[in-house]
C-alpha cells in the first residue's frame, strides 16, 4: 500500500502538482487500484517469457534516406509559445 | 434516409437515388436537432462536410466512387484530421488543431467518405462511460440518464441515434465493443497491427487499435476494407496482402465451432445479459454451428494485468503533454518545473492523472520487476490461453459487457468498479486478437445487449461472417432508439416509446442465406409502436 510520501514522490516524478488537500483522497484511490493489481503479483511466472507486445514483430528496416519534409512551422502552430522557430520556456539557467 | 444501414446508403448513392449532398445535409440536420441532448460530437463542420459531399458527388457522377463514396462518417476525436480540432476529450488539447491526417482519416477520405464531425470520448480514451470527457458526458440514446459506455461513447451514440451511418473508434481495453454493446450497435476491433496507428493519439501503444461502428456486420466489413492495410509509418503495422473483409459473408455457419469460455458465464454476468447472449448462441446453434466449451483459466487476471501495462504505457506516451509543445499551458507558474507540474495538473482530468501516477509507480526503480515485468509475463499466459482455445474452436462467443448501460454517475467515483466494466473485453487486447460486438437483444429497462465474438489473429472475415449470418436471422441491429430526445414524438415521455420485446430473442424462421449484395429485408420491425412516426421521412 502506498504511503502519502510515496504518492507525493510519484506525483513529483510524473510532474503533476497535487494540492495538499487532495493527497489523501488520491492515496485512497490509488490503493484501491493497487488492491486490484495485487492479484496478479502472486501468479507463478517462473520461466515465462515477458510479452512486451501484442504480436511478435521484428523491427522493419528501411533505406537510410530522408522521408520527412521539414514541417516544423506547421507543427509549432499548436504550441503555446513559439518565437523564431523555437519553443519558449521559462529561463532555466540563471 | 438515416434509417438505412451504410451498405444500403452506398447502394442508393451509386444508383443516384439521392446525392451525397442531400444525404449529408439530412444527417447534419439530424445532428443539429438531436445532438444537444446526446453530446456525441465535440466538433461538427458543416462547411467542410458539404464541400466534401459535393466533391464525392462529382466522383460518383463520373462513376468513380468506391463503396464509401459520399457516405457521411465521424471520427473519434483522437484521430488527427488536418485542419480539424483534435482534442482527445481533454482540456490539454481542447483547442489543438491537427497539422496532418491520420492514416485512417486519409483512407476514408481517399474512398470519398464525407467527414461530418469528430466524436466525444473519455479523456485520452481512458474510461468506460464517457464521463471523463472535458466536453461533458455523452448520453445514451436509449436512455439519456445513462452512459453510452466508453471510451468511444460518442461514436457509438452517434451511430445508435442514426446521426451518422458509420464512425471510427479505438479499442485499447474494450473501448469499441463495450459502447457498441451498451448502445445497441455493431462495433469491431481488428487484430493488433491490422489498422495503422499513424496519427491516432497514443494511449497504450501495445494495446491501441482503431476500428469502426456501424449498424450491421456488413457495414463494419465495408469500413474495415477502407481502414485496414499496411502503413510503413506505423512500425507495428503488419505487412499482409490486402483482403476483402466481405468475402465470407455469404457462407453459412453450419459446422463452425463456437467456443464458449466457461469463465465468461459466471455470477459476474448479469442474468438479463446472460439470457440475451445465450439466446444468440442458440440462434447460431440453430444455423448448424457447433458449441464447444472452452476455458480461459487466466481470464480473472486480465483486468489486473491491464491496469499495470496500460497505465505504464500511458505514463510514457502522455509525457509529451508538458505545456511546451502542444495545446494547453497553465497561465501562471514560477519556473520550468512548475510549468510542467501546473500544466499537467490543470490540463489533465482526474482519471488520466490517476493512470499516469499508477504508470509512473509501476515503472519506477525497485518496482519494475514486481509489477511491469510480472504483468508482461502474465500477459503471455493470457495470450496462451487463447492460442490453446483456438485449437478447439473457430470463433469464441460471449458477452461484451457484464451489464446493460448504467446510470450516469453510478460508477464515476469508484475507479475499480468502472474498470470491471471491461471484464470480458480486456483479455482480447492483451492477446492482440480481433473482437466485435453485435446487438443480441434487450435486457433490463429495455436497454440493448451485445454479443461479443472473438476471432483468431487476422480472422476478422470469419468473425464478420458469423455476425452477418446472425443478423440475417435477427433484427436487433435494425432497432433504433426512439423518443422525443431523438426527434419524435415531440413532448412525450421517451419511456412510453421504448417498450421492447423482452429477451431472449425469439429466433425467426431461417432465411434463404442470400448473398450480402442481395436486397435485405426492408421492413423495419417496430412492434412497440402502432404507426410510422413520420420522423424519418420514409
């Protein structure tokens, strides 16, 4: 079961601010979910190959050629703040 | 006009009985009148739709149109459509306009289908009730106080209310089959890798798969013909020769082995749903299909495994929504880290945040082996169960959802109860198999029930064959919700007009198995009303 400190720690890892007053309720909900998940932890899986994908695939290879056009201006249209082709964020180095 | 299935509309367009513009105007008019009460659409664009309809008419006039030319359709709002808002039902992307077309969107456009709008959905496809949308819940057309299911609830409701004859959806844990069941429409999730995920906003990449809703299995086959196929831009797209998903529809099901998982017919299944599903299986038996009892011994582990794998993949996929590159940014913040934290706190809804947190935890140092790796191993066991089962049967049949549609608000405060809605659908996603749901009767409160069919890998044509043969003998898929909220009769309580035959369905006399192109019975069975309501302009 997750402690309040653990909930805070994963919220920090996930970069999601959780107001002080909501942590306890969130902890309870997450522990409900982990209660459900718990059932699968007891299963004996010795020697079972993990299944990372829905179907077995081998990575396709392609010619080493440029296939994408430069569309950065179009893609940046949906960004909150852009200037001179760059994404603007608050200053990180003083 | 709206009361015909997609296949019949296509025939009408090809025969120039009506134009695409007339058809699209008719559907836009229905949406304008009826969607206020359903909230199935996030965006409708009349101008774009009518322009596309006129282009389709020009193609049809030259005899160039394919089976979908001129047909109005809707895309779930996580398929990028160039120039259209693509919101994923989230505040995070509430004003984001897609700069390119998803493969699925491209394919439908190439066929000449007319995009009329983008449908509402659970936020980032996380949910089973469509209550987690930033744009408000979708209402079930059969009873507006109830949920349509989710996450593709807008698409299912739009097809159920005959606002569009067909719509796309995605199915990560049941998000096509469960709403299809709850809304009384047909819906298919193809084999993983059959439909390209290019331009489909990712939730859980190893489970996500695009699919479609329509009135009938034949409609689904038509849409799948357009959607499926290899796409080099999706690294998990499977390279296979194109196939015609309609090819097996004329074949009878006699001798076909139908697997019945004993784990699907337990106390977890509501008795009214069980009765309808059993009735449907009896109809298949009557047509000569052979029932075979099978076992999926790890079925009970599917939901727990899913809630490790799906959140883990989601926490990684959704890390891109950081207030820098797409959509929403919090208005106030102290520094870069604070910008991330506040943007994600304000931009995501509660369910999305819960899943990101679960995912972050199971992937974190010290817990990876105990949760994520263990889940991947149990996933293998679940997939093996299906491989074993398909040695004894050709197709698996069972319920798509454990109950009929539940009231809005009933499960929204209890995530775990909501997760159990997908009890019968999730294992299919974990294994990567195809599944579909077709209407098979009405349960409690006169609400629709779906029959789930599960096929072996890339065996969609056979699943569609079984569904089609079932639909030739039954009329559940032809029923549509009626009442003032659907335009008729004005001012009367809807309940009086929704009186349904009780389940299990009475099998009708065996049809002569006409080929799919032959005219289907045109009589609309409406045993619960005495005269044509006149709302359909028939």
